[in-house]
């Protein structure tokens, strides 16, 4: 395990202010990843250098210079050099992930196809590519190409058999109760969210919007999970992870960026536990057979069930099946048979009378589930 030192900033912030279980290590990402124990990370979000390979300065029509990403850290070299760098850090990423862990990697057309090929070469199993469609992209000033209005995130499990986390119902709730799609319409980081240095310039040129990380973390991790960000930058992953009750390890080779991230994350307040738990999916709830209701005395052999309208009835048998005038079988089979339907959800079709009111037997199943939990 890498030794973590207390590194102060201009405002006196130290790594202790990041929150319990959270760490920020300064140095080369591959070297630092090698120092971390295998199978210790639940999820990775990686925003690696895009290796833009810009050819000279870019100017607007009024001849003002565009604040492009031309920092040394983004200039890896030719494709062979970039592939070597990518293989090194992705190889360590796979070693660090738990068997059921997963990785998110974001890129542009400059590098995302090389990232995707390398992920597959190393044994990752690609689950989705998610398009981040920018609400406010930078125009194409030269007018020779389409406006580059999106970036691509690749979501991949450590391996094909990994039982990765996917909080389907939480994402559906986040999307106004509509299934979340793989194209996300989110603005670039601007305004008050954009962190500035003492001179008023961007503290980091590629700061990602918190909304993007919020969706990733809510959808693909659980409270208490450890999230690794090998290219921490201004600390967006750490800020959102801390707020949502996840733990993080951030790796950043530039002490200036690390200082920005520490100050930023120190000001983040963790949300209350009851507000960050994923929305429970029915698929994740413990299975409760109908017969268990009979065993536990919630229903008695011979008790009469009816449909919500009172048109059809059936009696409960001791073995957890139902019998009507003409049909015998499970709650689903008998429910379908009496209606002449191809299928039936017996839990919501059959009702029991409680204090003069017809109540679906699913109410009894939920009661039993609560006892089992």
C-alpha cells in the first residue's frame, strides 16, 4: 500500500479533510496503481489524456485564441506510445478491480476507439457505450468538420462472468420513471461549477460536470463502494463520491491539480444514509413462494381468495396451490385459467378479505419479506 503523506495547500487543507476512507495520492498513476493491493476496488472512473495531437493554435473568426487543451500531460506521443501507456494503466486497472468490479472510461474520437480495443484485448467485457451529448458544445470554428458535440464513455465489467452493479430502478427514477437510455444530454461544466484559479482562469482544462459523475455513481455503484480515479484532475469523481457516500482513491501527478481537488472536496458534505441507498428492484428482493404464506399461518388451508371484482374465487390448499371449480395449480396458473388468459400475476390478481376490504395477497408477501430481512 502506498504511503500517504499529509500535503498542505494554500488554505491549510490536508488529506484528512477528504473524508473517512478517502485518499488522494500524488505521483505517476501506473506506479501508484502498482502499489495498491489486487482486487481492492469496486469501480473505476477514468478520464485519461485524450492525446489530441493539436497542430498549432486554434482561433475564432474574430481571431481570438481558443483555450484548447495543449498541456504537456495530454501529449503522450504517437499512437504506439499512447497504446503502450494505455495498456499499462488498463492492465493495472483490471488487476485492482474486484471480480465483480467494472470500469468507466471516457474519451473522444481521438482516443476512444483505441481504448475500446485495448479493453477487449485485456479481457474486459464491454457492457455499453454511453454517449455524453453536450448541451453547449464548442463550435467548429473552421467549418471543415461537424461540431464535435459528444464524448463516449465505455462501461465494461472486469470479465464476462462478473456480476456487476447496475441500479436499474435508481436510474429509472432519476429519469422521471422512464428507462435510462445510453445517450445522456448534459451541459459542459460552466458557470459557478467551473473551478477557477487565483487569476480567474480555469483551474483544470477538462473538468467534467458533476451531473455526469452523479449518474455514473448512482447507476453503477453502491454506498460504501471504493471508486478509483487514476486521472483525478480537479477531483470531480471524489466530490460526487463523497457526497453520495462512496469512498474514493484519487491519483494525480500534478500537485497543483491535487491541491485544487483537496480544497474542493473538503467543502463537500456527505448526504444522509437514507437518501443515498439505491432504489430497490423487485428482482433483488428475496423470493417468497406462496406456500410460505400458508406455512407461516398468514393464510389458512381452505381460505377463500377472490379477484378484485369478486367474480372468481379459489380456495387455498395446504401445499400452497389453489383449487377452483374447474382448475387446480399455482396462484398464477389458476388465475390465468379462470380468466382464459395466457398468463397472470397471481400476487396482484388474488385478494384476501381484511376488515371487509379486498387486499392483494402481495401485501402478505411484503409483510413476510420484511420479517425475513
